[in-house]
C-alpha cells in the first residue's frame, strides 16, 4: 500500500555496506525496558532522514526530539530511519490531528519496499481520519516476502481521543514474534509459526512515518475526502526509539553481535507480556476490534492457517469479518478501568 510516499531506492552508506553493526542509538533514556542495554530515545538528526515535505511541511523542535508533519493541498510529509534493522523495537509518542480529518492517513510502520519491491516485508500502524465528531480509527497489518495478496489487516477504535494528548505506539519485531503496543497495552501479538512460512517478515527494514492524502479509501471506503479548508493537518511525533541490529539489506549478514541483540530483544519487558497485560489485550480486542481478516469468510473461506479462531469472537463477527452489531463505548474512565496505568499523557 502506498504510504504517501517514498519513491526512491535506498542505498546504505559505505561503512554499512560492508559490515553489519549492532547498536542501540542513544540520546535520552526511556523508562527502563530491560536490565541490560535498554532502548533509548534518539534525536531526528542522529537517527532519521526526511523523505518529503520540504522545509514547510516537516518541522523539527529546537531540541530535535519532536517532529511535526503537515498535510496541506500541496503535499504531505514523511521521514524514515537512516538505517535498516534486522529485528528491533520501534516506538514513538504520537499526537494526531483534530477536528475534521476525513481522508487522512498517518502511518507509522517498518518496510523494506524500496529495496525489495516484489518481496518486501512490512509492519503497519495506520491511523485513519474521520469526519468531525467521529473518532479516529486505525489498523495494523503485516506482509512478509511480498505477500500483499494475503493481507492480514485488523481494524480498531480507541479508548481515548488520540488528538488530545501524546500516546506511545510501539512495534516489537523479533525472530519469533511481533507485538503491537499502545502505551502499556499489547493490542496484537503474532507468533511465528510453520503455517506462516515465508510470510513472516524476515529481511531488514527501516522505520517510516508519514502523513498523506488517502481520500480514495481511508474514510468509509472513500466516501469522505480530505477537505483542505481545515488544513494544515498536523501530526506530532516525539521521543522516537530505534533499537535493533543495523543491517545491510543486501548482504544481510548474521553476526554474533546481531545474534546477541536478538537474544536481548527476546528478554526485554515489551517481549514478556504479563498476565494483567494479556487480560487487557483480550478486553481491548473484544471491545474495540471491528474487523479481523481471520473472521472474513468472504475473503478467506478457509481461514489462513495461522489464525486461531475464538468461538466467542466467531459468533460476534459476520462473514465480512465485522461485528454483527456495533456497540458504543464511552471513553470516560476506560483507561483506568480497563488498562490500569495507561492514562492520557500530557
């Protein structure tokens, strides 16, 4: 899926074209995720490269830890990590545009599509705008080895207003699993299995962030378009984290240091979901997931082999993979009631 976008071929710098270096790029320390080598926040200059948007649509804060991405009638904006990573933890605190946001997509995702055009891997957070008074929605997805014909989308609403304050969105990708987080809540976990085969992402990827006009599909299947009367639309991203093994996507060497990083990723806090977090994930998926490819029998008459069908959810979803009846949920109090310590951040 076009992300707004980056139509260029990425070439690694010479020092990285001959070797694979495993690092955690450091600036400011996050709350610790593990006892050893914890992930750290990285400034834009040290970790990222602008894709598009010029000097007017991508604005950086004085301390270089926050980026504002603007969408107007002329262009959107985007950036990517300067390096590619073989597995890693990718995270940012994000605040989305408010008011009328129909047709807008804000994407926070990993990909290697610029290098492997026909066999690319991808992990997505895609936030889908809406008409005034209606909430933002979002989807997660993954592709491996160019498996774009086998989309694995899930779509959700949120228990808070993502335009009012920052919330942390995290993608953890290891050799054995993928976990999507919002704040401290794991919302989706994909375990590597023989059934998935080469569809599990396995090649080095970069981190991307973009805002762009997706009027053709983003809101009610394209019924509502971007209205530039409300422009500019601004999303804010701060406290960005890159933690993984910097890797050349062509050579893709497996070094001892990268093996050590893989082992470290398997032990950090984000990789070990607690019983409380498992319960929170189950409640989130029951209340806020409104589409799952696993229950879309029109698209997949036989569910993909990696799907674990929950009989209760199977009863809840129609053959289209959507709920039989939409329930309205008040956001008030849900953060503390359902997810413990995941209150809005100021």
